[in-house]
C-alpha cells in the first residue's frame, strides 16, 4: 500500500505518478523498470517515489490495483454501483465501456499482461490482490440484487459468488479477446456478436441466481 505521503497528494498528481509507473513497467517489465524514469515521467524527484512507496515492488502492486480501480470508478460514474445488480453490470453502458477500453490502451495492455502471468513470480501476489478487489465489488452487486429482489435469498453470498465467477470467467475472457481483436472499435455486426455473448451469459446467471 502507498504511504500516507502519497495519499495526501491531489488526484491529478497521483494519476500522473501511476500512469508513469504503469508505462515504465509495461515497456520494460518489473526487473528492468527504473524508478528514476518513472519519477522523471511523472514530473517528481526520484526521492519522492520512495516517500510514496517503500520499494519498487510495492509501487508495482499498487499500479495493478490502481488500474483496476480506475476502470471500476469510470464504470461507476456511467452507471452508479448503487443502481446496479450483477445483471446490470454486464448489460448497462456496454458500448461506452468498449470506448473506454479504446481510450486506455496502456491500462488495458498492462492489466491483461498481469492476468496472463507476464510478470512471473509477482503474478500470484498481484492476482491475489486483484481477486480481493474484484470479489468485494461482486459481493456489492449481489447485495444490491438481494435488496432489489433480483437475486435469490435461499443461498449464502459465498455460494452465489462462486456461481457468478464460474459462469462469467470464460465468457468474459472470450468477450475481451474478441474486443482486443477488433482493436476495441468493432463494427455494428461485431458489437452485436459480443453483446449476444453477454446476454447469453446474463441469461445463465439469471437461471442460477435469479428469483
């Protein structure tokens, strides 16, 4: 986790530091990434980075979680989390999300490389943190569904979460691979193909989780 010094920065400066870090890690990998280059590209002194993070590993791990949380915050601005259940999450504003992916190629490429295991020994630790953040978000979607009466109440959250993850994992990978192949700018026909996959996935979710 970042130090208190980093948390006191304004949002623009935080983002500048994180984008500089992600750019350096994506270009050169973890081992060859240089703190001085990150500092230079962020417009801060090299010593400042060590005032923000204990070491390069901590900076890398936070870079991964920052990228995920950045996408989640943008999605939440489009359709507030409080208004979504697990079905809305996939069906609300899907076109806008593809546009977001196209606008942020660096964050997308970095996130996909992390998930694919490019960063070797760090992958297990990083993916554990990603899973924690993702599960917190998914549990909020399940809780929203319970309140709205769209999620069954005869199963506990852990069971519902396992089912949700089992159904969505392969579908989401397939959709992301298609989106990447279309360079996040699909034709209407290609978009309809991906949207059809999402609707089939949601249909399965409703059959298993819905009331």
